[in-house]
């Protein structure tokens, strides 16, 4: 006999003639109510509207004046109960009604109690699954289906390489510095010992910008990160250990190895007794970290107006280890950066006494490093924002 | 610069192995880019840096090789059979502007027969990439390749009154140059003139009217020195670049002028016949002796980290043409030769020694910066921010910062920074909004059939300073800028672009189209990395965004982020067939806020109770109103709350919308009784009632 049937009969009809049986009956009803309430909480309502509807149904089933379970109990159990059992039945009934009021009160005044304990609906669901009572075997899903993914985004390959490079120098105690991209001709050229009258100026294909109130050819898109050398010297003085990552611009027609906008990393160390030996040692450390501990370096004389002596640094080919291959054009070496001892003229322009301090500096294209690191063959790919490219990093 | 091995061997005994020669030269800074065999010769292609005009010749490269291999340097002979007629009776030379022309040498060869050059000369020139013209012109070019000094040959009979005057052009003066162009000159451009008119553009190109032709009988050979800056300015202005101007603007060797002249005169007499008139005209008003430079052993050690090299000074520098005298035990006085304009200071001498010694033989030492207790908070902030972006699925892009200004104007009223010499109209300004590049990136991928996209960019936007004083002497003013000043207003922004659905369709999830609140949520998440109090939201009407679907976050009156749906009219211009969500987060402002502090606060060990309230809210009441009202209650029992469902206006009751509010009650001190929860609930409801909010029956 289920509860619906039981509440349609009197206690006498149910054979409840002592306190024990009466209490058991009420306990059964309480348990049913609690189970239904729990069922509502953990039940699979698709949305809150549906849950709300279920709440209302539950309330009506138990608390409705007409045909509600509680009023049926009042009608069939309490009212006709024998006198000797009445106090007991009355007390049990009141408790039941109070418990039932939870349903009513919660819905209308205190909100719907959705989680009486701290278990989430899912946890509650799991708990019922492990109960032997509800141990219906779950239909086995195809566990070989791929998982439900939440895709991660990604950092741009150039950013990843820049971070790695920065990290290596941060390890050596260098600080990161940045500077403006729209730069004066003074900082971009003149202060770096590249006067307009010298042909070296032509080594940088320059994009000039027009600013209100300024003459033609007075402001440029910086052609390299080197102006930050001067700016930083002015700002901090010596000693100075810097790394300057940033965008630079050239009046270059785009092709597989040239971009109008690209990234450079500048390094600068100014201190007492900084020598070419520090340049070699530091860059050797850097390339071993970046390309692998077996990497060797080669320094050859070169010319940059802002360094003296100037050098071009090559590393032993990472592809063939120096034996000669397509990557290094059979030479075993790949040139990756320009470097040198900071020219005294440049130190002076930065407000640093070249007699007391010396320094070394380097600069290279970060895009090129990223191309090397990831095997990218066309620099344009970095700037085309193509997901098919970006998602590979 | 192309170097013929055969020609080089006339100057120095170079090693037989050309590969070894190439790698040795490269090691000392004469960068051999390629080596190729040509007939019975080898051609070395040398990249000569702009500081080394001396290496733009076989002589200069030979000098480097001679110093490296410790061999003697041989100069080509100039066998001059002069006639009895004096050259100075045949032509007069005067330099009017001695600041631009420090030396002018000339010789006259009479009775030449202009014609094709002999085979050997033609072949040599062609191997070096020089077109053969006629025997006279070819000789001047050959001497140039050998010795590096530009020469010019005039038809003396076309020089009026046989007078050469080196002077600045008269404003508007005309000259037809050898390339067939009629040029109008300016007053600061140096010309070679005769008694009446300009006959050559000094150091750059000769004039048509005095060109050597087959009828030329008398040749005037010019070998001069012109001021580099002037040649460079004129050549740039006129858009001309010749073998001569290339060398003069780098600095020719003033002492080479008469040597090259004699060499060429002798060759012309040999190949074209004729007689060399007696004497060389040499007008040399600008003779200067070069200052000696002190070179100290201590400086060599300071710059190179090794004193070993000091021993090399007295052998190496003289081999490279420097005059060296010892000063005490540890210093020298060094006078650089006339062909080395690049050497002017002690450190230049240090480099000379170092490069010939070999950079690879110099010591190496790893030195770290002194440790610093300073923390780079900018870096920490940026890495937290980007970690968040990657975690919520955004991919970083780095689009070009150059845009079409018209396109830029569709997105912002801020003017961009114009580029004076752009490569194209599409890249002719530095953007003042990150939106055009972002939309272009989205459009590009949508065109390729990728429909779910989430991009971010950390980059700059650029706009001129609003009140850059027009009067402040521009280039001088810009030169005096200090480090902290920038020429334009450059701001860092974080741009977001979002389109498509919450994920691609799969067996597990049903994707849903992204909307305003997806974007807003992302921005709240990102701003949540920082401690920004109070953070305020307001709706926004701005150019790129659809009205009613844009908003911004502010701290005080400072906007931290603006975002919304790309205006559909704009989307149509990009032929976008789906809704696009954009945001600009102002990093300079955001980075001024500290990161969200990590401070532990004990949580309650007592159970919490959650209650849902189904509310009927008047249309004009926003969630923000409810939010402020509940916060105003300051009831400790209310631990948290949030909207879980919203049904639109009118559906339930006219003038109202329905909102399901979920509230969590909890106390730090005890388990709340149901009466306490009910009390707090009643208070909540009656507070909301002040806004006209009712509980749904």
C-alpha cells in the first residue's frame, strides 16, 4: 500500500492501534515528503522555470487545502482517531504540518531552498548513483569519444620568442625598457652618430611622419630600438643593464624576409670596465640558452655608427651543427645579430662619461629568431593574423 | 664592390686558394659575400660598409690582404711620356668654392683616337660589372676600379676658353647631364664650369656637351676631391647615384688624386694614342695635415679586455698605412692615412688592431648585472593579463599598426599620425584606434571559413599631441626633446575581437551564438586581475559600436575599457555576415592599478543556505539598481547573490520583467535558523519593494 492509499484510510482501518505503529506511519510520510523534496533539489530540471513549476507541483501535492496530503491526514487520521491516541496523533500531525510548511514558506517568502546542504546538484546525483538501492546499471557511454574541450588561446609566436629572450637576460639581472615608436630624428639617428650627411644614414630605409607644427623629415617611425639606448642613459645614467624589445619600422617592400613593421631586441650594458670580453661572454651565454648548449659563436668585424669596435655575430648552424646544410647555405654559420662596444660619442650623448664608463650593445630581429625557432619561412605570416598559422603555436 | 682576383694579384701576392682568401678577408672585416669563377679569373663580391671608402678599390682590398698576410703592397706603374707642350698653357683651372672642393688636378692628352677598348680591358671591366664605352672613358673607369678614385674626362675643345672653374651653380642654371636629363640646378650644388656655363655636376656626372666622342682629339682629365656632404646632398636631391658620387660622399682619398690622374693619363696615351702634355695641374687650396691620435695600452685593455694586442700595434698599424711613433712605454702617437676618413679617435685604432688580430681570439667573460631589489610590476601585470586571455580562449595577433586613414576614421574621431612617405595608401598612417586592424583580422579569417574567433592584440595607438606648438623651432625643438617626452601621443591598448559561437558543434555541447554578455564577462574577468575600486559600468554611444549594445568600465572618470557590438553598417562594409564584438582596454590606465591582492580571509565553517526569489521588476529598474539596493542593506547574513534567470518585459505582466535572484545566506558565527533566513529575506524583499519590485505569486 502506498502513501496515497494509506491516507485515504483511518488509523483503525490501517490497524494502527498503538503509539509505535502511529509513529511509524507518520515517519513514513515524513520520509516520503523529504525524499520528494530532495528529488526536486537534485532532480533534472532543465531550467529554473521548470524547477519553479516542479516546486509548485510539490507544494500543491502536499499542502493544497483540497486533496493535499496533509489535509487528507487531518481528515482521515487525526479527526477520527480514538481518544487515547489523539494527543499522540495530534503532536505527530503538528510536526508534519510544520515540516510541510517549509515547502510553503520557502516558496513564497524565503525563496526556494535549492541547496539545503553544500552538495551541488551534480554531487547529489553522483551520491544517488552509488547507492545500491538505485543501482540500475547506467547505460555505458562510448568513452572513446573525444572529451568536451574548452580551447585555450595562444600567444603570438613572436611574443613567445620575445619572452624567452627577455627571460634569459632577466636571469642576468638586466631590466626591460621600452621607448616611443614615433621618434625624433635626433634620437633615431643623430645621437647615435648617424648624421644626415653620412651615407650610413641610408642603411636604414626610413618612414617619416608628419606631425602638426613640425618640419618635414624631423620625426620618424623608429627604424631600430637603438634610440632607447640614449633615452635610457639619460634617464638612468650608469651603470645600466638593459634589454629593449619593441616594434620597429622600415620603408621596405614586403617579401618573405622583409616586413614594414617588425620586432627588434636591443641590449645594452654600461658599467666600469665593460669590455669586448663581456660582449662575447654574454652573447655566448645567450645563444647557448636559446639555441642549445652546444651552440658556438663567431664574431666578425662589421660597422655600425654607434658601436666601435663593431661586430657581426654568427652562431653555428642549429640545423647541421656546423657541418654545412641548406639552412646555413653550406657555411656552417648563420649570422644573427650586430653588436659592438658602445661608441664614446653615443655615451657622451647619453650623458655618460666615456672615459669612466664603457659599454656594449647588440640588436637583432626577433621575428628572425621566431622564424628560426619555429621553422617559419615567410615573415609576412606573423602579421597576417591567420588562425591557421596562429593555432600552431 | 666586385674584386677581380687577377687584378688584386697585381697589387699583392694573395694566396692561391681563393676560398681561403675570402674567409680571411671576411675575418678581418672585408666581408666577402660570394666568390665566383669567371673565365680565367675569380670575382669576389665584397660588401663594403659605408665607413670604408678605401675598400671600394682593388688597392684598398689589397692593402688589407697585404697587412694580414704580411706581404708587400705594389702600386701600378704610371709610365708618363710627356710632350714639350705645357699643360698649363692648354687649360686654366681655378677653384672658386674651396670649401666644397679642396683639390683639383688635371692633365691634358692631345691627339687621341677615341675608339673601342682592347679586349683585355673590356673583359676586365665587364667582369666587374662596368659597361665598356670607349677607350678613354674605359680607362677612367678602370683606374677607378684599381685605385678607387673617380676621374672624369672632358673633350677639351668643348670647354670654352679652355678654362675650368669649380664653383657653386647659379640658381636656375641649366645642365644636360650624360644620362640625357636636362637639369635645373640650385645655388648650393657644386658644378665644374668653363668660362660660360656649367659643364659637369661635380663629383656626380659629366655634361653632355663636353662628352668624349669619336671626334675628340684633346682630352682634359679631371681628378679632384669634393666635400662628401655636398656631393651627398646634391645626389640625393637630384636622385642620382653614380660610382663617383658613391665614393665622394663616403670620402675619397685626397692624396690619391694626382696618382690616379697619372695612371689614367698613361693608360690613355697607351691605348688611345696621343701625347700627354707636360706637367700636371694641381690646385690644392685645402691641404690639411691629419691630427695624430694617442693610443694607450690601457685603453686597448679597457675596451678589449686583453693587453696581448699591444704588441701588435707597431706591426699592424703601419701595414695599414698609419704612421706610428712610440710615446713612452705604453702609448703611441698614431697618424691615420688620408684614405681612412673613418678613423678619428683612439677607439677606432683599437678596432683596427682588434679586427686584424681576430675577434675570435679575444677573451670572453660572462658578467651579470648587479642584483637589484626593484620589482618590475609592469611585467608581472602583463603576464597575468595575458595568462588570463589565453585561459579564456583568446589568440594573440600582431597586425600592422599602419592603416588607411579613411578606414581609421570610421572607428575613431582621433586623428592618426600621417606617414610622409608611405609605401601605399593602405598603410599611410599610424592608427589611432586598434579596431580597424582587429576587424580586418576577423574579416580575413571569416573569409577563409573560420567562424568562431577570439583575438587579442596588445599594441599601441597613435595620435598627434593636441597642442604641439606650431612655432617651436621644429627640428631643433625635436632634437632637444628629453627622454621622457614623446613626439606623439602613443597609448598602449589591449584590443579584443570576438565573433561566432561558444564553441564548435560537437557531440557534447550545443554551441550558442556569442553575445554582449560574453564580451562583458571576458572584460570583467580581465579587469578582475586588478584591484580596481570602485569600478563603474555605463552604457556608451560611440562611433564603432551598435547603439544600445556598447558599454564601458570606468574608475572615477577614467575609462578603462570600451566595448560593444561592431556597428552593423560598418560590418557590412567589411562584408561580415555575422555579429562581431569588439573591445579596447586602455592599458596605460589599467596598469596603474595594482594586481588583485592575495590576502587570506577565513571562510565560515557554518553551512550556507541558498534561496531563489522570483521577482517582478518594473521595466525601468535595472539590475544595477537592485544591486546597489542590496549592497546598501549591508546584511551580514547575505553572503552573495546573483541573477540566474531573466524573462523579458511584458511576458508575465505588462510593464514588468521577471528576474530570478539567487541569494546565499551564511553567518560566520553560527548555523542560521530558518527564522533568521526568513528575516533577512523579508528585509531584502521590502528593500526591493522600494524600487517597485514585487515577488511573483
